[in-house]
């Protein structure tokens, strides 16, 4: 019912399947769009510039920070990750929900800048499953895996600041959970004062 | 994720289709049940005791009030309408969401008694559509229709105290909206502290 799109933040530790969930989500709805983050890290195999991330250089990133084109950013494992203001505005003004896939510190910055943003944290079913998923990727060294599980522990500590928790046990369930959150948030009374005002003004009954 | 059922309140002015929405909802999910209200009004054609309402006498209703078996009640058009404590508890303790279909004043009482209850208000698409729906029922006198539209105006004035607003324009959309609300509410972080505690305790990564 809200005419402008809403801003959703989706965070999850590496290995929780947030990319897969979002890919499936976008197959099932066109009411939301992906606000592509910018990063200075190298693309992984199969990652496409402008689709998975805007891959830019450190110099370019820092220039955009100076020009206030970066809404929030954080440094993570030695690289910048950030949200370009333009990526968000383009979606919201077309009436689409903008989904930001960002790290926990970035999410907290978005919360401060946009108190009305809706924050969703994706959890693994258990620590065991998370570690197994990281190993099954087969792309990371043992050292990286230990670093990532430690990082996951820190990140899950931020989950208490989020609005919704989704456990990614079965992919299809997690996707439908996220779709329900997107749909329900638009119906919240606090986002629809204009609708009620319309009834008061038009009330000639 | 929450193991106990949640308490949902659904209110709407007469003619907004809340009965039809709830009937369709229960065809699509068995995670929620209807906490049948008690009333002293006479059954309408087709209404079944224990299904649509517990139809009881004034004396019986007042006895239940005295015995604290009535969670909330209100008088509306000369009849008592109320919620039996047992109807709600039976559902919630079986892990089902309890849905109360009650008037606005009853809803406000439930809000005071159960701050964690989730309140949903169903709106008509417009005043014109509401009046047309009341007339199309063909069961009410012109006088009653005027009384009901006036009543609707008062009730919509309470909608600002609800958590969600659903416009019943197309039935299937309204039903899916309500399903999304039920699903999303269970994912709210504020209802899932136990889940996060489990991660902190189990975190040996």
C-alpha cells in the first residue's frame, strides 16, 4: 500500500546462503530490486560487475566517499564494501523495495541514517551446518574457514539489533519467509498513515 | 520459529469481508486457529454454535464474566461479545496462532492485557464500496445500514492503534496479505530471543 519502495537490509555470515536466497527471491517477485553494493575486493568466479557488486578500485571508492556518493561503508577483511546512494534511490523512487545485502556494521549505519529501514538477519541452522557449508564451498583455505567462523560469531552478536530473524535451513522456506517479511512490512500501520487520513477526509458516511 | 502460538486480533467494520477472509485463510493454513468468540446475539442463518460464535444467554455470559472466564468483552448493538480465555489458551498451547475476530474496543482490551498481541485492521477499499457491500447483503434495513456505516466510521478511527492495515479490495490479495502478516510476525527478532541465546551458548566456533 505504501507507494514508495521500502529499504530492506539483509545480512548474514558467510556460508548462510544469503546470495542464494536473494537470487531465488528475485525469481519470485519483481516488487523488490537489489541495491548493488560497491566493493574493492576482487570478483569471485562467476561474479559480474554491476550485478553482484560494483567492483571498483580503492581510489575510486575513496573518491566516492569524499563526494558523499557512498551511503555507508565498512572495511572487511582488508576491502571496502559500501552502498551507493544512487543504487538505493533509483529503486525506491520507482516504487520498488531496495534490498541491501550488507555487513553488520554497514547495517547499523543504515539503521542510524534510515530509522524506517527494515533489517533482516539470516542465521544458519547451527554452528555445525555453517562450518560444513564453508568447507563444502571448497574455495577457502582452512585458515580462511577459521577466520570466517570467528567472524560469523561476531556478526551473529549483532543479530539482536535486527527486526527479523530467518533461519536458512530449507532454502524454499527461507525464501518464502523473506517474501512474507517484504509483504507484511508494507502493510504496517506505521507506514500507512496516508491511507487512514484518506478515510477520515473522505468519510461522508 | 516461536514455539508457542501467537495471538492475532482481526477487526473490521461490518461489510469489510473479515469472515470471508478468515474462512479462506483457514483453507490455506493450519498453523492458525479461530478463537471462537462468545455472544448473546441470535445466530444469523447458517451460523453454527461453536463455529461462528458460542451463542450463549445473557445470564450465562454474565456468570462467565464473574468467574473470570471472559478475557475481554464489549457490548455492541445491545449484545455482549467476548473472548473466552479457554478458546485462546487451547490454541496457543498447541503451538497454533489464535485468531480473535473482535470489535475495536475488545481489541484495545486485548492490547492492554497482551501487549505482544498483533492487531490487524481490515479496511474497505472506499466508503462507496463499503455501503454497496452492506446493501448487497440484503439482510439489513435501511436504518441498520445507516447505523452500520456510522459505526464503521467510529471503528476506522481506532485503526491507528493497530499494527497492520489490510485493504480488502481483491479477496485473494487480502487473504495472502494476512498470511504474510502471520508468517512475518513469527520471524520478528523480538519474539525470538531464545533462538539467539541458543547461538551464543552453542558457539564453539
